[in-house]
């Protein structure tokens, strides 16, 4: 749940709220982000979840990813890995790198009712690094990948990377 740390003005918040209440998914996501981070509004995870869900229900990938994370950690909602995995999957399928990363870790660990699969987890982690190259230098993300890699054979790693290439080819980037 990262974004700019600048605090919006009262007028900007009011305009964002008006657009969000009118059903604009980007504005709903932005308002959710403001509540999740206390940017210009009181920090309120439940309110963030409310706005993220409205945007997520419209297919807004960043909102789906953030909503999945909120369920994964139990921020503003009852912690629920199964619901987290559902939202992360929707965002991951739209090439949302952070969702691919979080989903990869969940799959590799068998969380959220997902069948545990280090190979499929590695596929998602590989795709995440392709979408967000900065993950390769991120200490926490690198630690997660290394932890999962240690449980895999050389053949499984090759298979996970093959699956990532196939998924990538089957899901072209939108122009």
C-alpha cells in the first residue's frame, strides 16, 4: 500500500470523495488509500476497506491488491487468507506485480485454502519480479524468494520459470 506521501488539500479530498461517491473506481481507490495511510483524513482501515472494495468490485487491480493485503493482515476486516487470496488472484491476473508477489508467497505456503505448490508460488514470484524489477533488490521480497527457493529442486525451479513464461505469453500486456 504505497503511493505518494503528500497530504491532499481539503478541496482535493472533497473532489475525490465526490467522484468516489459517484462511482469512479480510481477516486474510490484513492480515497481508500488516503484512509489506509491517514493522508488528509483520519487513519481508518475499515473506511479504507470500504472504498477499496467499491473500486475492487469494478475490477480496479490496485484496489483488489490492497484489499487482498488488508484481508491478509486483518486491517479493517477480520483476517481471512481465503478472501485475501481471492482478491490477490484477481489483481495478479491483471499483472499487478505486488499482488503476484503476495499470491506467490501464499501459494508456496499453502495459505488461504490454496493447494500448496512451491512451483506455482515460484511462477507468481517470477512474474512479480518481471512486473516490478525493484522487487529483486528488496530485502524482504528477496528473503521470501530465497526461503521458497530453498525448498525446491532445480527441476522445480525450471518448471516454475517455464510456467511463468507461459503465463506471460498467454496474458499480453494491454497497450
